C-alpha cells in the first residue's frame, strides 16, 4: 500500500486475474440459493420469456370478460361463420382511428356456405370503455363495462365467429379461465397425494412402503386414456358445469400422482440416512417435522420444475376429454369444448378460423415446457 499526499492509500500490488475470479466465486458461494437460481434462470431466455407470458396470462384471467367484446355464449344470428375482421386505422388515406367496416352475411345456396359483403364506404369507429351485455368481473362483480365494443350496426369478430354466431376471440378468453385453471387444481391434487404417499413410503419403508408401491404399480398398469374415459363417463349428465369442472380436475390429479410419489420416495430413501436427519431424530423431532423441515426443503425446487412439466399434460387431458364430449360440456366454455364444436373437418375446410382454439393450446403447452426446461437447468446453480 502506498500513501498519497492527500492521505489516500493505493494498492500497488500487481493485478491478479485469478484472485479476482476467486473473489467472485466466493461471493457466489455466499449468496442465497434462490438468488443463484434466478441468476442462472434469467440466462435461459426462452424459459424467462415463457414464464413472463404465463404470469401475464394467469394475471389476466379474472379480467377476461373485460377484455372480450362479447360474452362467451352471446349469439349473433345474422353473422354465422363470419370470417375474422381487421381493425383498421386509415380510411381513403386519412387517419380515422381504430375502426371496422360493416358486413352483411349472404347464404350461398349453390356452394352451401356463408359469404360476406363488406361496406367500405363508411368506417365504424370502435368504442372504448363502453357498456355492453352484462357479465361478472372475476366471476363475482356484475358489470357491463368492457375494454372495447363494436358500434351499433357493426360487429367486431377479431378471429371470426362460429356456427352459432359466437365470437371466437371472446370464447377463447373465457375458455382460458377453465383450461388454464384445470391444470393448477389438478397439479395441486397430484402434489398432495404424490408428496404425501411418496414421503411416507420413503421415510418409513417396510410394509407401508410395500403397500404403497403395489398400489402405484396397479394404477400405472392401467391404460390411461380408457381410464380417463371411463371415469369421465361416470359423471352424471345432469351435473352443472362447475361440478363437472371440479370432478375433471380431481380425476386428472388422482391419476397423475403415482409418478411423483415414486420420485419423492426415491429422494427420501437417499436422504433419510444423512447425518442431519439422524441428528434431528436423536433430538426428539417427530417424523412429520423431519419430513417437513429437513427432507422436503432439500428438493422443493425439483418439485416446482416437475409441476411446470405436469400442468401442460393436464391441460391436454382436459382438452382431449372435452373434445371427445366426455369432459366439460356446454354452456361451460373451454378450449376443448370449442374444439368439440369444430371437429367437423368439412366445416374447418370452409371456415378454417373455427380451428383457432388449437393455437392457444399449443402456445401454452410449449410455454410450460420451456419454463420447465429453464427451471430444471437452473436448479443446480453451481453446475455449468
């Protein structure tokens, strides 16, 4: 160290890059584990973008009715199978603002299809924060306020309408409330059963472990799709949409827990002989406390990654059951129910926009998979 005339000290030792790297590594070792996981996860661009997309999607679910210009089952008999409309801003070279053109449906009796003529002479400006058909915000508060509406005498079908004149865009937003929520409820049931039975089997072992393992093997030996169909067909047809929704969620969760239980059991078998577990037992800690405070926290991050990879499978399961007519039923709206309405291939060939509900399913499932991959790669922040 050299003392300058102004009283400051300067380190005159030669710069050692290895020492600087070691200092950074020591700082990383002292950082909390969640911070190290976050630093590694944010480098996984695809997983980070997918996580933000899913976060925004779930935050917007309660406001689907506010964003949608129509209610889920609102019909327009004059606009059956209407093609998607484009929101325009310029009319004859002049800026008008967001508007649409009015259209009139015509039944083509020669080709047996609906065609539409557009009146381009008069722009119909969209209305914002307007009043329309009443709905319940977040399923609780009745209101008529919407983000945007079509002016009187015009329609706003951003992604077209279906065979009953219902807006596909609005139905996709309402359907997201059920299709995205069914995965969360199903994974909650699966985690409760899987962690519960897996931890009991792995920690206690013996006869309890043998009984649980045989039950898991029996469940895993059953063909999944026929079992789904059988359980869904057993749901009484006179039950309401809400009851059917919860039953479908429970079915998906109950059939998904054996795989998670196996993973938890294997982890507990390797951890229960660790010194800190033995020390906790010798100090008088109960079995429940050892499991909750010492065993589960050691691989909770792995469970989170497992959840993000299991949710899309449950979304696809609900979609498949609803598509086959054994899941959610009208008037409930989910992406599977919408695909059930559009399963006529001849109609899709003529009106391809009726198959648009496939797109959000694909995007959401891919987003969950990318998020799961990013979390799985980030679980060990010390691994390159």
